[in-house]
């Protein structure tokens, strides 16, 4: 820079300075962590320790390469070998430092997990190499992600409950003519597993203020499972704990989803007869069938009646407005379609027409969209439909992807935490409320030789 600044010189100056600062930080971190364990092993460290019911015997001091925000370092620590054969050993210093999967410090493991919740494995490894000089294989990354998911997943529920309660308090203080609303939704989405595609499930819980504006949404997700029982249990427990922790005026309760088998089953078996967790009073849940799914049935009927696509589009557009804005709109749409069928007949399949007609008739009680709009309720499951793309589509359905359920669930657990806005809360609770297990010293008992045993067995 002595000869004057140029773009080339400033670029090389900054890149070289960044490398030197990272190397200086790496040296400081390595020295600090290695100094945390005393060198005088005979005086300071016990020979035998116990963690839980497992006993360990101290071995020599060895090195292990772990990744940090400043790059990889060599950690010299004492290693304790398990007394029972076949059991994994123990490194107390790594436990005290919070090393994740014996591969990374908490800071880097947290960043790697957050990156992998948003990006593919290849993109995550490239980002870690570019930012921190860490060269990981995909298998190493999966080990770290699995460990972080096991740390964070148990903390998701409590963090989501607190976030929803904060939003309910904010909604109660807002201005508007309606009471705050707690909106629940769920939906299924196909994901590419090995060897074929299967249906996963996602759930959402949103808080609306007095003007009907959405303040926040928390997400749930589950890889394909027969009956989707785990997601149903998680969603029901989340709602119950939110209501149990809320002591203000009772919010309105709305369930908005399509008329699929699992959403229907969840409403009829779980929500419809649900009681308040504290007062045991019967809760008034209102199930609203998604308006846009109903509109799809109108389009199907229009295509079956009219031979012209223009006529079909015009009639469907008019009927959608009737369905949304007029009282008893679904009945008016059904009557109009039946009259056109008698007058014009059907241009396409009668089966498709009857299927769409029966759908509107069957769920008429859950399609009072005009009344819901007057009361400031939600008529569309757009948030839940968007969750299928936000939680699954953008991460699990990229070109060429094929998933195993176990690893997919690890990534999914981290992704719902990230998209729910509770990542920082889960990280704080993990760092503060779950300290490393401290080994307990055991008294050293020297092994007896055969001669000593024989002498002890002799009579006096």
C-alpha cells in the first residue's frame, strides 16, 4: 500500500490480513484449550473415574483434531479407556469444552448445523471450508448434524411454547375489533426417500392479533411415518401447553386445513373434544376447510360442464367470488352447477363432476367463508401450504436428492427450529442448562496376583 491503493492491492491486503488474523486466533484457541487440563497427571487427575454406571481407566495423553471457528486445532487430552470391553472411551477435557461428536467446538458445530438446515451437504462443506478453513467429508458433517439435532430437538417444544405465549401477549395488547386467534394447521407432502417417495407431514401454529394480522408461526415436521402419530402428538402437546401457560382472555381457536384423511382424523379425534388443560372446560374449535381447495373443485365442475375454456374460466371465477363473499355461498355454487348440468349436460367425465360436487356438499358446514371473513378468521391454509415448501420443498426436494428417514429427521428437526425463530433460544438453553457430566473419581484398587490370592486362601 506504500505505492498507493489500487483494487488489486486492497484485495490482497484484506485477504492476507484475514488469513493472519484467523491463524492468530487459531493459535490462541489451541493454546487456551490445551492449557485447560493439567500436565501433572499423577497429582491432579484421578486414575479411575465413573460416569453414570460406566467405569473408566486413565490412559496416556493423546491428541485429537477438532474444528473451531478459526480452523482445526490439535487438542492434547488424557483419554480414559472403558473398563468393560466394547464400550467407548472418555476424554474429560472434551466433555468440559463441550466438543460435539469429538469433532467440533460448540460454536462451529452450531454454525454447521444452521448452515446444513438451509443448504445441501456439499454447499455446507464448501461454506465451512471458505469461512473457517475446515475440510469435512459429508459423513463427518452428518455426524455433527446428528449430534446437534439430538441436543436441540428436545428443547424445541419449550422454546416454541414461549414464543407463542409472547405473541399472544402482544396480540392481546393490539388494537382491533376481534379477539386474538390461535390458528392450527397440518398437511402432508411427498418427499423422495430410498427407494421411493413417501408422504411426510408438517404442522403449523400461528397467532393473529385483533386485526387478523399474523404475528408469528412455529412449525413442526416429521418424516414419513405410518399414521403420522408422532406429528399429531407433538402438535396436540404444543397447543395444550400454550393454552396451559396462557392466563389472559381466551383466544379464538381455529383449525384450517384441507379435507385429507389425517387432518380430518386429527380434528375429530383430538381437537373436537378437547378440553382446557387447566379448567377442563370444553374448547370451541372451528374447522375451516381451505378455501383454495374448494376453488379447485369449482374449476373441476366448470371444466366438466363447458366445452369452451373461456366460458369455464369465467363461470369458475364468478362462482369463486360467490363462494367467498355471499352468505351460504357453497349452497349457491352447488345449485348453480346442478342447474347448468340439467340445462347443458356434461362435456367431460361425469365422475369428475360428481366427485367435486360431493366434496362441496360433504363439507358445507366447514365452508362459511363469508361469515369467517366478517369475524376476522382465516379462510385459507396458505401458511400450512407454504410450510410444505418452506420446510420440505426447498431443502428436501432438490434435484437428485434421496433421503434416509433417520438423517432426514435430523435435518428436519434443525430446520423447524430455524424457521420457527427459536434457534437462539434452543442454543442458549443447550449451553446453559445442560452442563457436561463431571466424572466421579473412584478409589484405586490394585489387581491381586495369583500368589497373593493363593496365600490368602491358605489357613492361618
